[in-house]
C-alpha cells in the first residue's frame, strides 16, 4: 500500500472529474460480498422475524460475531455481567463450563470474567473516514459527521421509498437505468442546508466533484482512499452497518424480486437487484470521499493526521478482527454453557417420556391442530387436560396453504405464508357485493390512519378533528375495546397466482391431499377437527404484525383456517379424495378456530359459527383451556393468577393504546421439537418450545421430515435469532424505545424519534420488563425424532442446513422415540451430547 504525498493532498473543488482505473475483478467481488452480507427486514404490515445474520450463515458464528464487533461495534453475545448473574443464580455450574470449554477446545482462562471485561474494553474498533474526522471536531458547537451522514441518507431513503413520498414522481419518471445513487446525488447537490447545518460553508462544492455514476464513484473513492481488494470487503461492510436499517430494507426489495422471479430467472434477478445495494453503498462511500477531499483541501492542519490515521486503520484491519475473535472466545464458552444448562434437563425429560409406557388409548372425539408457535404449547397442554378424548397436534400456522389473500375492495393481495416461500395460489374472498364501496371505505380508513399516526400530525389531527376526535380519544382511554373488522368470506374463489386461472376440483383435491399428508391427518380422523390459527389484538402498536402468525406472513391465521376448513368440508372434494384412496369420514367436520394470544381465548371466527356448531361440552373444553392458560401466564405480565376477571383484564390490556407490553410474544423461545406428541405431552415446556408433530414411521421416504427441516425449523431459527440479536444489541438489531417510534411511509418501518437510521428488529418493551430481560438469548436447540441416516441425507441436499448446523447457528439432535437415546450432530458426526 502506498501513501499519498501530502503535497498532493489538496483537492480543487472545481476540478473536472478524473479518470480512474476500472475496478479489478477482485474489487468487484469484494463489493458484492459486502452487499450480500445484509439480511432483509420485512415491512410493518407483514412483519415477520428474520435472523439479521441470515446472509452470513455460510461462516462460523464466532467469526461473524468477531467481524461485526470489529467493524461496527456490534454485540452478538451478552456482556460478562449477564453470564455472571446466571452463575450466581446457579443456572450455570462448573460442569456446564467444563463441558463447553472442552467442546470448543478452549484451554484459556474463562472463569475470571473481570479479565474478560478488561480485555473487551481495550479492543480497538474500525473507524471510517468520517469517524476519524469526528475525533477532532468541535462537538460542543458542531454536529458529528456520523450523525449527519446517517440522518441525511435516512431522510433521503424515506422520501424516496415511500409510495406517496416527495420523490415518488421523480423515481417513477426517471430515465431507464437511473440509479439510486444518481437520485441521491441530484437531490444532495440542490441541498444548501447540509453545509449550513454542519458549519462548513464550502462543503457543497465538494459534492459537486462526485462522479455522476456509481461505477465512477467506486473507482474514484477506492483509488483515492487506497483501499486494496483484501480490505475492501470489510470496509464496505462497515459502511453498510452505519445505515444497516435502510440496507435491510433494500435487501428486502431484493429478496422479494428474487422470490417472485419466474423459474429459471431467479439468479439473474438477484444479480440485477444486487446493484440496488451497491447503489446504497455508493451513497455512503460518497460521503467518505467528500469528507476526504474536503479535509485535505480546506483543513490542511488536519489532512496529514487524517491520512496517517486512515492508512493505519487499513493496515491494522485484519489483525483487529482476529483480536476480537480471540477476546470473545471466553464469552462463547459461557454462552455454550448457558445452552447446555437449558438442554440438560430437557433431554433428560424427553428420554424419560420416550421410555415410558404408552398411555391407554381412548376414542378421540376432538382433534385440535395448533400452530407450532411457542405460545401454543401452554394452551395445548391446558386443552389436553380437559379430557382424555382430546388430541392436539402441531403444524405450521399457514397449514400448508401457499396462499396470498385478496379481500373485496383491496388493491393488493397479502401473502399468508412464510417469508421463505412464494405464494402459488390467490384466494379471493368477500360478500360478492359492494366492492367499490369497500374499496372507498378501506382507502379512506387507510389514509386517515396514516395521517393521524405521523409525528407531524399527532397534535394537528386532534385539533382538526375537534370534539369528535377528542371524544374518540376519551373512549379509547377510559373504555378500551379490542376487536378486528369482521373478515367477509361468504364467497371464496381459488386462482393460480401466475396464470389467474381458477383451480379445478382436481387441483383443489391435490392441494388438500398434500396438506392432510403433511399434517399426518390421512387416517384416524375425529368427528371434530379444530384448525386453530392464531392472532394478536393490540392497539397503537406499529409492530403488531410481529405478534401475529409468522407462518402466515405476519397476518392472523384466520384466513388460512377458514379457507382450509371450507375446502375440506366440501362434499365434492371429499368424493374426489376418496377416489384416490383418502377417505374423510362423513361424520368428520373441520372447524376453523382462532387462538387470541393476548387473552388465550379460543373462539370460532365471526361468520363461521353457524356452519360448524360445537357441542356445549366441546365449548366448555375450549373455555376451560383458555382459563387455565391465562392463569399460568398471568404472573409473567405482572398480574395475579387468581384475578376473577382475568380475561377482561387481558383484553383491555390489548386494547389500551398506552400499553407498551400487551404480551411477550415469542420471547424466551429456545427449542424446536419434531416428534410424536406423546413425548412432549407430559412435559411443562414453559412456552419455550416450537412443537411440530412428526412420526417417522408414517414417512417412509422422509419427505415430510425434509419439509419440516427446510421450512418450520428454519423459520424457528429466524425467530430465535431475531429475539437473540434484539437482546444482545438492540442499538443495531433492535428498534429501541417503542414510545418514541414514528412510522415511515405508512408501513416501511420506524424511526426512533424524528431521525436516525431505520430501526429493525424488536423494541425493548418486547424483551425487557423494566427490571430484567424476558428473553434469554440461546441458540435454538432442534430435536428431531427421526433416524440419523434420514437427517444426514436431507442435510446433504440443502446448503442452508449444512450452514446452520455446521457453522454453529443452531444445535441439532436426533431423538430415538423408543429408547430415549439422544445424539448431537457435530462436525458431520453423531455423538453423545
């Protein structure tokens, strides 16, 4: 690496754009790799959990954690004080620590956490050019460059990406091929406020020196900053981490384009859309180049120091990542010890139930299929206790229907399936009349809600609405009432999404056969089969979709259960299934139901009761299960378990627009278990387990196991990692204080306050009760009751599973459901845990 001579430091602000050598293939690859390391974040109206490390799963978890720590001061592990507290409470003991150290082959000292604290405090972190300049800036009288850069890029992205934003017309009418960087450059050149705000009156001249294209920008910046290909990837990732929220939004756009691309064109779509991230990176790099040129030309007393420090940063970069990796090793021992402390009692309990004699069987009168969501586990337990004639099952909450749903009057369809999958079927529903009137009403409601929720309108909305709005506020404050707009599903029509053609009876039969087979409900059907979706009713909560069904794309499970029940109760479809050997008894009726996760009430959705009446005894079972689950959960919410009107208290809690903690969602999730229910039914899993029913004996080709491992297990990992990351570093991977949230563009995301980066992940109030964490960050422990050979064969076919298991992103175990033996998969082998 050569250093620029200081005599060449000054950059004339009116100089013509210089020609620079095109980037080498190695430099292009470095930029692509950095851009590919940003995971997507879903918008608020379809918010689902996603691991912020997902796109880095191909590397060892410890390596990723060290790099993020070195480049962005990102914490992927808890602080030493957290592990010390677990030790003092007796949750972690010497045996766990010794086993963890042996497994990680770590011979160093790990017990003295004070030494670890000291070493972590002395770790040097990477500094961008803007950070180095900030170190000499008069912070008492001038705004930090880092803050202004984040704010300016964030405000531009907010204006650019929202559908009715101020830059919408410019974006839609832009010439073909005009890039995000070019829009930003054009807007920034007209902005005289930046120089005034920063107190640098000549700054604007240096924005005018920026190349017109992002390709030119990369060539100029990399040449002038002298970043070689070996360091470029890390530098580019560090820049994107500065604006990680908006980078995650761009990654979501890329994800959707790739997901919706016709078969055979996905790779091309990904290559084309990757340039969106490249363009955002170019914007952030442009700020570095502007400040570099500005300081060297306008502040010669700082130029030499800046050059020296910058080159030192580049030289020391690889060593810094290694230092962070070494310093974090003791914490990984403690982290693994925490996970062993959770796994040990669970594994003993699973072994005991597997070896226990099977309970006496009784004729099943009611089967209830629940989503695998951890909130279902306590309710399933409670329902089963109502009668031995009740059987519950666990399955992904979209019930295998690859749907998007369009209601009367809606312009767009909402996906109702996991974010990993693309919809194949469009389900249209409504009353068959009043589409225009419905569209007008929905449009008006949406605009009114968007206007009244913006930061600038929070007071003007009340003023403009006058006493009518004041009355509404008073009613919402004194008598909060939760509720959804009834879902009109009097008429249903099924269409293939790509062609728009209606599904034939044979198509519907094939879909139903696939769903029933995946659920394991091809025989031994009870007279009543309850399909239990779930949803959460909370008010004034931008992240409400995150409490809905993740398997339904951040929507309530109502659409899925009502559509599937209608399908499976159709006599014509049953006849078609019977012709193919799948007989549904005439007495069997599928009943759609909804689990309200705030109140733990199970009810039939409005409009569905008349078609499928339950007996009084069956309704009493559901009521009793809800009451038992509520009282078990009440203390976690600071409520008394013996509260006489607990259901009403919880309902008011969800409807209270000042309530920041309506429920704990999926907090404290820790395990995924795919096994026969008899193994888990006797256990109190404390609402920490995703439970998927599976019997390998009925799955001779392991096709159902493959679906479980590649979809529900991966989704559970996403949920687990989002909660973990939001706890370990809420600043970077969480959304901060929800009291301060302002919604961007109606649905894009939130800002904390009126500026800064777009926030992703979970707010603090979803994780912390004000005194302690409500989620303990543990990597997911996945238990599969299946032969090891079948598991190995599936892993060999899927890169995702190879990465997650092989690189330490989750723990995988094979469970023998007869002997109770449990084996752990490590380094491609099955060993005793």
